[in-house]
């Protein structure tokens, strides 16, 4: 399910240095989404937003909120392409 893929992306981009490094090798969102497609982790930008909202609501500490917001910021760093 794509929503689960977006949630997995959020967890991995903040918690897995190797995954983050691989993602940062992409030049834009198109390349990022192609990488995610090849990794069976595809989702749309709308699904990312929905996943972010779901994960954000479940946060119980400010540290968890900060981590989730980092994932959102990282995702939005990639230019359209």
C-alpha cells in the first residue's frame, strides 16, 4: 500500500543513514521517486502528505515531532524534475 510506503520512507529517511545517503544521490523528486519505485516503496506527493499527517498526529514528544518534521523538510528539499 502506497501510504505504508510513505510512512516507511519517513521512518527510513530519519533513521537509516545508508538509506538517506542513497536518497541524497538523487538530483530531484523525479529521480527520488524512480529510486523508490525500484525499491518497491512508491508513493505520490499526496500520499506523502497524508502519511506525514498520520505520523505527526501519533507523536507523543517534541523530539518525535522534530524528527518527523525533519523527514518532511528532507522530502521537500528535492526540487521538482
